[in-house]
């Protein structure tokens, strides 16, 4: 069964066509999602099924789901929970169904991996009526990436990963505290705005900041949402358009004050949140860096791990700087094992699609 994986992010579209053994038959990364999808399909054999990533499944979708007209209608109200991601993703879903009529399409949700969060980890300390009436709770995101890490890390280690903290670091970023393949804590909350400092999103904020801006900053809720989604994070502090971490680090290396401050804020928050995930697990055995920045930036890993020595984290400078691909970068004598893994969300999406569709390709 050939499976097309459609993975829309906040800033790009990743497409992969996988064969029966998960071999890559074709792949591409596109900046213009719908046109890029058409180009990709024209150049590849027709897939037997499609797996499409959706950032938010809300309380209804707790696992991969075959999309029909009823499911498609139930997805629409979720847009307000992830306005930076879901509108474009749903347009892609509709486009894919038109381009591949009759082919089963499985929606794979980033939130579903975190459905195992214990009640204390998913409950916010807000009025109870908000939790029960408005569905205010922690959902968590990047679940496809964290789920893949939970499967891949033991393979690389040659045994159980124990208390594992997975760091998915890219334009969007989140951590997950994982034990025996189950998410026990994570940094993102009701929406993908929460947690770590990201490229254009602020991460965790004092709610009083938002109240002050609404009262005195001349912003209505829609304009505030745009500022939080697109103008905050590294971009907001540094002034670097798009908040690209590589450009921020380059600016810091040149001595630009705002870039230096942005980098310092980013790494401080990252280390603080890794420590918080370790607290949720009551210890740390394995630390994994993944995502475009997590797997691609040796400086990121070094600056983060330097702050985590008190948890038993130490990495080998040579392995961190010179290695390639999935690998271990643990320093001799370190109590915590540290891995670098390429993000392979497409493999997790294909696995989930096969699980839903069964060996014959239909559910």
C-alpha cells in the first residue's frame, strides 16, 4: 500500500510517498501548499491512501480517523483552537480529496499522542466552569513527532529509554515527558501558543500581559491573536523577520544586542522547561533533540545541555559538532543519555494510516 503523507506546518508543506516497507518513493518540501501538492502528485505514482497531519483534534478526535463528510464537518469548529495552522490544513484536506477521489484519507492529529496526559497535567487552574463549559484544558502538540521519538529512541539505545524528554524544536517547539511510550506532561497547552519561546510565538505568558495589552494597547482580540501568532517569540525580541533561529544566532555572533537577548531568552526558557519535564517524570534518563533546529543546530544542543548538568546531562563536543543522522552524543560518564533524531513524522503518519485502514487498505 503506497501512502502519501501530507504534513502542513506553520511555514511549509512536507510531502512524502512511502512504499510498503516505508521506503521513500518521493518527497518534497513546498512553500505554496496547494500548487505544490498538485505538482507532487503529477510527478509520482498515484497513492493507495493518504495520511494528513492536523494540528488539533480537540476533545473529539483522540486517534487517527478516516475522513468522511461527517468527520469533515466536525473538524471545522476546531479552527479557532489553531488559527495559524488549521485553516490551511483543512483547505489541503479538501484539495487532496478532490485530486484523489475514492482514495481513503486518514487524519492524523498532533494532539492525540497527549490523550494519555494525567488529569493534573491537563487541568488548568481556572474557574471550573471554564474547564467544563468551554473545554479549557491542556491538549499538547507535535504528537506525531513525539510519538516517533518514543519508538525510535529505544531502537537506537538498544533497550528502554526510561524517563524520556523529547524536544521537538523548529519554528514551532514543544517538549514532551514520556514514560513507556505515554505522554505524561508537555509544554504546549490549549493552543500551540503555549510553552517554549518559538520563532514567532511567545510561549508561556503572564495572563496579565494580555489584559494590559487589551486595555491599553489598542488591540482587539483578532489583532492580539495575530500579534501572538506571527509577531512574537524570537521575531518579537530580535526584530529578525520570521524569527529564524539561525539568523538570530548569527546576529548574536555579530554582537547585535536584540539578537543576543533573544537567544539568551530562548535558551534559558528551553533549559527551564526541560527541567520541568524531568520533574514531571521524577527524573531523567534520556534526552532527545529533534525537529529542524533540534537536530540541525549543534549550538542549540550545547547551550541547552550546559544548563542541565545538575540533572546529569553531559554531551560529547565532537559527536555533537561532527556527527550526522540519528546518533547518540552522550559524553563518557554522563548519567543521562542524549540523542539526536531526525524528525520522521511521515513514518508515524503512515503507521497510523495502516493501523486505521488495515492490511487491505480499507477500514
